[in-house]
C-alpha cells in the first residue's frame, strides 16, 4: 500500500526544509537579523518533523503480519502526533523570542533579510498547497501533518516579512516604533501555531482511541450496505481509521431461510460495494444475523443489537456471546 506520491512529497519537504534552514541561518547571522535566526531555528525543527513523518509513513506502509494483523497504519498517526509536539515547541520558542524582543532595542534591518523571508513565505505556501492536496487524496496522516507544518511556517515567514518590512520602513522614515511590529506579529503567530498543534494532537488522539469516522462517511457506508439485495437491516456498523486506511465492521440481518452460500454472496457484495467506491477502505468484515418476517426492517440505534440472535457458549470465558 506504499504511495510513491506521498513519499515523494515528504522527500521534497525534507530537502526544502534543509535548504531553507541553511539560507535563513546564514543570512540571519551575516546581517544580524534576529527574526531570520529565530525562523531558521524553527526550520531546523521542521527538518526533524519531516524526517519523523517520512519514517512513520514507511513503517505504516508495511503489510500486516502475525503480530500486527491490522497492519501498521497507526505508526503514521503517532508520527503526526510527534510533528504536532514539535510544532507546539516551535510555537513556544517563537512566542518567547517575540516577547523578549519587545523589551530589547530593535535590530538593524536589511533588504537581503526581507528577500530571504519573502522567498521562504512563497516557497512554503507552494509546499503547503502541494502536500495538503496529496495528503488528503491519499488520506496520509503523516503527509497532512507535514502540510500543517508548512502552514505554520507560512505564518512564521509572514510575521518575519512584516517585521522586517516595518523595520525597513521605520529606518527610512525615522519611525523607530515600527520595528516592534515584528515581535507583535511573532506573538500572534505563536498563538496560531499552538492552535494548529492542538488540533493535530486532538485528531491523533481520536484515531488512536478508535473514534468512528465522520457521520457523512457512515451515511455513505449505510447506503451502500442497504443497496444489496436481501439486506433487511443493519444491526451495527462501525468504521475506524487506522492511519491512512479505514477498517469497517458490520452486522446485518438477512432472511433466515437463506443458505450459507447465499449469505456468503451477500457478504461479498457488501464488501465490494464499499471497497470499490472508497479507496481508503482496507477491510470490511461482515457478520450476518437471521431476519424473520415479524422483525422490522430498520437500522438499529448505535450500541444496540438486533432483537433476535443466536447464542453460543464462549469456551474461553464461560459466557454467552452473540454470533
């Protein structure tokens, strides 16, 4: 299930972050631009984030094995969480640097520093658009995390551009207070990046806790199951993300008089109906319950089973369970 487009996008991100880190730090130290030095240090964190995303994506693409029968997809979610933590630390660094800069004399601004910030802003915006499109198309959590990392850099580079630009204007027109636009913009950026990191962590936790997919997707799965002949009722439907793919488990009621072969054919149709329409669905497990004419043809409320079940003795626990 390895996706070359996703891995290529991460490689491009990694190389871009390395180049931008070098450019910002070199220009920052040459022209004594604290804004660019801080942004360069932030980009160094992005290099780690890109490497983390790449590693987690490679692991998540490994096939299922005896120890990991559901695959390794959640490695990508863990990688996404680590990128979010790096973003959070970067936000704290940007905020701290911006607050301390408010109480220090403004540094001298240079047009080369402004050019470096503008190049970073434009390039990061291009990278964000490129990676977010591929990430959403392939449902790659690692690549989406990388895209949000680029978005955070867009905010930071925008703040650097505004700060250096205001500083240059202040030097030209003798408005020294304009130089403080940079730290103020930096504080705003740190808050935006913190919000972004929080949303990424929350999404990663939801996936790790196996939260159901969106109601819109559940409605599509429901419609596709009910479109199969002889499916009388959906007793239970669960769908969970496992990294870049989705696992579905459904309990459906079919007429009790059907043969095993007929029931098997229904299961295959349900599976093909869903998997042919959704590339991100890796597996559909279907369990069949018997349906009788006096039963209602409805969808059971979440958490409830159909009102008719066969029961067997669970030999391991000594309790009854539904089949």
